[in-house]
């Protein structure tokens, strides 16, 4: 059985560690995944996932956004 993903509402000025802690707690307590979006990153927090792992996922998305699209080779 697949658990439906719950959306956790956020605002652009929310504090990332607070959002991560709330989603980790909710996912654990309700045994269902929670999704949040903050400043361009969208992460689904699974029950049992650590806050450090969630933070790493956010940081990876932010890094990818900063580095921009990968340039493709010009046509031959």
C-alpha cells in the first residue's frame, strides 16, 4: 500500500531547520511522507528519514539550481 504524500505549507521566509524538523516529526508520527517546497527546492520526507538527510537533499537541489543548466555540445 502506497501512502499518499501530504503537503506541508511553507512561506519564502520560513526557517529551513524548523521546516525540516516539523516534516520529519510529522512523517514519523503519521507514518506517511510529507512534501515541502522552500526557495526552489522541493523535498519529500519519508518516515524514518533523518533531518540531516533531508537537509542534504535540499542543499543538493539548491546547488544544482545555482550551477544552472549543463551546456550541451554544439551540433557537429
